[in-house]
C-alpha cells in the first residue's frame, strides 16, 4: 500500500514541477551577452529570477557583499523572492580575461510560480559536471552566431537551462527540496498531497481528505503537520490562492468563476481568503 501511495504522489509531483516552471520565462531583451574583461559587466535586474552560465573561462558574480566564481559550464540561479516587487537588483560580473557569459533575467507570472520561488534558495550553483545536458557548446555556438533570430533562440536556451537546473538542484539537494517535490516520507501524507494537488477544486474538508488518505482526521492532521509544517486544510488554501492569483493575472474570468475553479464557495470567500494570504484584494492583482 505504501509503494502505491508513493507512486501516485510521484506522478503528481512531476506534473506539479512542470506546472510551477511553466510560468517562468526569459523575455525579449532580458538575455544579454557580455565579454567580461576586467572592467566587468553590470546588470540591474528588476525580475525575480536570473540565470548566469559561463560559456568560456571563469567569471566572478558579485551580488551585494557576496562573490561566487563560476567556471566554464557552471550555472548559477539568483532568486529575488516571491514577494510583491521582489527583484534581483544589481549584479556585477568580473573576470581576469575575456569571458563569454549567458546572462538572462526571467519573469515569473506569480500565483502558482510563486511556490517555486519560495522553494528555491537565494543563490543556487550547479557545477558543470552536475549539469544533466552539455549546454556549454550550444550556448557558446549561439553566442558566436549573433545573427537573425539569435535573441529568441537565446531566450529559449535560457528557459531550457533554467528548467533542467531547477530539476537537477532539487535532485542533488533532497534535504533542501520542498515536500511537494521530494515527498514527505510518510505515505499517508504523500497521498493527501497528491489528492490536494490533483484536485484542489474539490469540496474538501478534513474528514473527506482523511478518509481518502486512509486514516482518521486527527491522525492526518498530526502526521501532515509534522511532515509539512502546517495542517492539511491550511496547505490546501495556499494551493487554491496560488491558482486563483494565476487566473487573476492571466484571464478575464469573474471572481465567482475563479472561485468555482479553485474550490471556494463564491467570490466573497475567495476575496476574504486572498486578502488574508496576500495582504491585498484580488482586484489589486488584476489592476
């Protein structure tokens, strides 16, 4: 029974990670190429995420008082956080010799993607031999071309490098991976997580969720809080709020229609829960 629960949750996790990353994109002029020659290159990124990949040589990444050296083939993710107005800010690149660097700012649509931002560290470095694919030659070749369509191609390469880096980071650091990615180690909790993420719009209550998870309501509440850090119904509300924010940003659906899609009884209930969670009304997101 435990293995069946684990496999059900594992399949849901893969879908969830794709869903969270789907709202993150490198946009237009957000990808730039610099030959860093001792004078350095400076970026002032307003975006919440950035990716740096050295295509040749070593480069030093300065963010605030911290300095991180990247060798050719290394990838670094910078995460400004999931809060309103969160951004990377000023980043300075320096090197002892001319070095090609793929530098991309990535936008996040908010909502569901904010769960990914909350899970990622402020700085994540993936060294070349841990990268799952040999991106360095592809990046270096495209940087040399710089012809028609190069901007779009570099955007897409940045998207791909970001997605594979996130997945590899969580796999290499399971102790730091969020529970929705690694599983809780408790098959009952993993079953409850799969049910929540698989159908957040269902009219769940503690009793129904516990029954389908195979335990009593009190047992689920105790085990879920121990594994996840909050109760199952509180976690469910957070998932629903993330989905609601995504729909507020990306659709013209009415508040009542969004409430029905994500599992709230009506627009009033959604608005009240949204204000508690986000500190502002749904209308402020849409505005």
